């Protein structure tokens, strides 16, 4: 009996264990399904928050209030995503603390001849196509989601705007969300990215950086690239503000071009040392504030550092830098977005200057979250106007237009025809410009 009892007990154990495992699996599946359902609901809410309109987001009514438990779950998921951003922070700090002189990487020498050799060996990747230099437009945003959900929606609109422009003008585009160097965060992330793209894409003759908060608003204008043949850098700026006043806003690095040359790699190497986060950046900020007119007291930024570099080492760099101000390579949004209706009445696209601005740059707006110089409502409404102003120039091809500069909706402006190719539109204008 004793043996039988042990045997029956032993035979019962696997059945009990299997049943428990099945129950746990079944429970886990239920839990997973519930989590998936909640996550889908949250994503739906986020999408709706990004599309229901500025006025509703700025002034939510009681009927649109998100349930507390859903909001908390959203915050939890976003927090989990962001928690991974600093996983290697302590490790990177321990590595960089032993490196007294910051560099972007190993010193590259003889790049020009090496690149020319590569181009000769790789004829399928020419740096000039149909007589025009190959341009690579680069933009990007932070790795994680915006603190403000509507910020991601406008990052998407900004990206669409850039893709549209590049498609019209045969420009390649790279959108980056990775921080390639933990030391160069914030304003400075563009420097290691540009360097990496230069050496990874020797076929690109020019690298064109453009901030995520800048919009093309003249979709027909094409930069006069032949004008810059003797130069290696093109940046919006003013010589008198740079050399006479030493102003910290003498130029703007929200939109600039660098030619793929050894000179540009050397410039990046000289530009970067003020950028490492922490004590280096803080101390460099003090130097910049002390030497640049009207600069507020804050850590070193890439724009101020470039101005300081060009002023203090003018003989070394300025002969290859073109300060462009004949058109709006950078156009400060305040004073522009309220004039779009005037441009429509009195001018036409393709000019790029004060008659029809090429780029509208939302300096001082922090739609993704954080402290900004302007109210969120003002920035969002102005961005909506800029996007729709530019988008109308594209929609014209398809016989549509936005119902208003603040409306995402569109309306038909021409009737369908049986002979569509005979219709004059923006497409014919593109041919004239390009």
C-alpha cells in the first residue's frame, strides 16, 4: 500500500504541474491580450491627440478628457521607452573621463585624394549627376518620443515637407534618430552625424544640414549651388554682424551646407571640442558669453561656437565660407508666417527671398517639450500655417488646396479633365526652375 501510495502520488505530480503550467500560460495569454488591448487603445488616443486639431489640444473640453488610468498607462509606457536612453550613460562617462582632449574620432588625413580615388573606382556612384553636384540633406530628431504628443505630429509634418522638397529637386535625404556620440548631445548631435555621413557617402558632394523645426516654404526655389563652387561651407549670415559686432546671432546653423572635403573634416574637428557635455560645455559657454555680443549666459551651443571659431581664426577658415543672405536659407518665423497671404497676393514661389521665403525656421519653439521662448499655441498655429503654405504648392499639382492655412482639410480647385497633361501647373514651373 505504501508503494502504491507513493506511486500514485508520483504519477499525480506531473498532471498537477502540467495543469498549473497551462493555467499560468492561459493567464499569461489573458494578461498579454489585455496589455495589447490597452496599448492599442493608447496608440489610438495618441494618434487622435495628434490629429484632432490645435484648438482642441490647446483648450480641451471635459468631453475630451482622457481617463486617468489611460493617461497613467500612457505615461508609464513612454517612461519605459525613455528609460533605455541612458542605459549606457555611466559606462560612457567612465570612458570619456579618461580622455582629456575630445575628438570626433581618429584624425582623417588626405581625404580629398582618397575620395577622388574611390570615385574613379566606383563609377556607379558619381558625385555629379547631369552636371549638378549630388546633395545629401540631413535632418533628425531625438531617439525617444516627445514629452508633448502633438510634437511628434509636427515632426512628421516637418519630415514630409523635407521629403517633398527633396523629391522635387532630386536631393537625397537622411533622417536620423540615433545619437552617435553620447558626449555631443542636444545642439551638438549634428557634428558627429555629418562627419560620419561624409566618410560613409563619398559620392555626396554636399551635406546639407537642416533642423527638424525648419520648413521649406518655397518649394520651387533651388539653391544656386554653382555660385558656391569656390567655397566649402554655405551658411546664412551677415559679415558686419560677424566681424564688426561679433554678435551671437551673426549666422544660423539651423540650415547650412558643407562640401565633402578635407577642409570640412578639419573644420568639424576644430568646432567640436566645445561640445562635450558637462564641465567642458559649461566652461566653454562662459567663454562664448564673454566674447559674443548679447549672448545670454548658458552652456556652449554649436552656433555660438562656430561664430567664435570664425571670428578668432578668421584667416584660417573664412576664405572658404560663404555667408548667404540674398535669400532665406534661414528665415526667422516671427514676421514671416503672418505675411503668407500677402505673398500669395503679390508674389509667386521660386524667389526664396523676402518676397517668398525659402525656409521658415521656428527658432525658440519647443513643440516636443521643454522650455521655449514662445507659447505652445503660437508655435503650433504658426507651424500649421507654414506647412499648409508649402503643401499647397504641391497639392496644386493634383488640383487641390488646403481649405485654409490653419486647416488640414483640402478642397478641389480645378475640375477633372480628359486631357490632364495639357494643363499648366506647378509641374511645368518645376521644369523651368530645375
